[in-house]
C-alpha cells in the first residue's frame, strides 16, 4: 500500500510495509507525524546509499506497544529473552534493559555478514548504570563484534570481527554509537558525532548470534534503535537515526 498525505508527498514502499506491520501489531494506527518520521528515515537512508547495508534492525520507539516496537525494520524479528514482565518501553525514548536477565536475540548471526564488511549501531536515550554490552556477539572469541560500556569508569570497548578490544574513556555526549569495518586492517568507531579509524586486523567472524542489551553481562540502558549489517557510512546513519528519534518524540502528544 502507498500512503499519500498530500500532493507531492507519498510513502516509500518499504516504509509503508513496515508501518503497516507495526500498526497491525499495535492494533491501532500511528500518528501522522510518526509515520512521516519513519518514511523520511527510510528515504534518507536510501538517498545516502546505506539502506541495503542494514540487514537486521528495529526502531525501538514510536510504536504504541512493545510488540509494535519489535517489528523488524529489516531482517528477522528479535526474540525476547528473560523476564516477560520486566520490559520498560517508552514510545519516545525506547526500550530499557533491566540490567539482570532481559535482552533481545537479534536472530542474526555474527558470521552472516562478510569478514571485512560489517557494522553494528545503537541509539541510547539513556546509557544506564550497569556495565554491560549494548549490542554484540555474546562471547569472547577472536572474531567477535561488540559495543560495550563500563559505566563505572566511562570506558567504551569496541571490536568488529577482531580479537582485541579498542577502548576509549571519552565522555559520552550524544546517544548514537556505532562501529563499521570495510577493510581487513581497520574499522571505524563513531561516538559523540565523530568517527575515528581504529587499526585492528580482522578475524574470521565468530559463529555467535548477536544480542541487544547484552555482551555477557546485561545493560539497563534505554535503546531507541539498533542495526546490524554490512559496512556503511556511520556519519550518515548517525544523522538519520538522530533525526528519526527527535521527530518521533515531537510527533507523540
């Protein structure tokens, strides 16, 4: 179905399919502003050339219910793990982990993407207090991929299909964090609207499913978006996701 709001503005077919699925899960239509925010995000990603690199993703905000929020924007729907009644969902700011046993199985294996073409990202409305992984393969194998935050020290640990973590104690000032590898010798890490190259040789990707809210230990951060897939422009994704979550917040009464 192609949604039309006014002459000259129509909805992208992929955005329409996603919106329809969310509204079916919610049992109710989304606000026009939320629909437009989603459509603009999809169109923007296509214009930037990053849409097809997103292989597994959820917008964990905007939907009226948790079921709607877990409808996949791309790929397979995630599976909830842990305490069924322990999920804290907010339409404007996203889904919060409980820091103990709740996480999402993305149902995408770390080895589903090429060894030298891989990205993961999250948008954290709140970084929480628990020192744990935001997203990654749930192991400590040489070819793992992870974004991990130690909220006791403020240190972030990152790797993309490689053995040794890159770490930074940079103070967090913006919600988006991501990492992307498009070569065998280095990957790019983005934090605080700045991208930096990190020299790390790639390894054969570990055969582990990527989880959200978890790398071994579980975080109590609140996430409004995650994505997994092939290498892409993190700056472009950062801009599109940040605009998306801001627009969703503005559209919800």
